[in-house]
C-alpha cells in the first residue's frame, strides 16, 4: 500500500462506506453548482476553495468531510459539502432519506458501468433507486498519490 500522504485529501477508508445502509435526517450541507462540459467539472477547484474557506471560518467542518454531487446535467452538477452547522454566506441544503452505498475503484470512465452495477445491487435488495449521488473521495491529484481512485455511489432508495 502506498503510505504517502498529502496536505489536501485524507486517505479514504472504503470499509465504512461499502455496501452500507445509511439514514440521514436533515443532514446539513453547503450547496453550490459546478459548471461542467459533458460531466467534466470546469470550476470545481475554485468552488471548493471558496466554500471550504466559509466552512472553516465558521467552524462547521466535520471530522470526516464528505462532498457529494448530483450529476443532474451534462453541463453542471449540484455539489453538497457536509457541514456540522449552518454556514453564514453559503447556500445551505439538507438531505433526508435512506441511502444504500457501494464503493467502486478505478477511472472515471467506468462510472456508467458502476451506475448499472449500483442499480442491480439496489434491486437485488428489493429496493428502488429514487436518486443517485456521487461521493468523489479524493481529488484526482491525491488519488494518483495514493494509487487508488475510490468513488462511492449513494442511491437514495424508495
């Protein structure tokens, strides 16, 4: 295993996220919109820097930081950054529901196949996918340093 560390993203532990059932009740997030070109984010770095500054200044950063996206358009995605409380100056949102999670590892080019696998996994449990979220666990630079590119799919289930 690659033991290198970065000053950016912490090393991701897949165990707490792989094939788990999560229930969120009004889980707080700072939310923003990233511009994309065919799902490739264009302003993600500046969006994260701006929002993380607000989150850190307000003391709302959780011990384990999660950032999930709703890839709802070829041209943009809604980004949800987990927080412990409301953040002044930021747009807030909350998510509630039951989510099934599954960890995948590999290149972003496999996302379509992973989505299909996630749908099959959810259906095998007798559930139906209402909405799918993507938890990109590290930035591309840190994934390269760590030698693993983990992505967690979160299926909100009915």
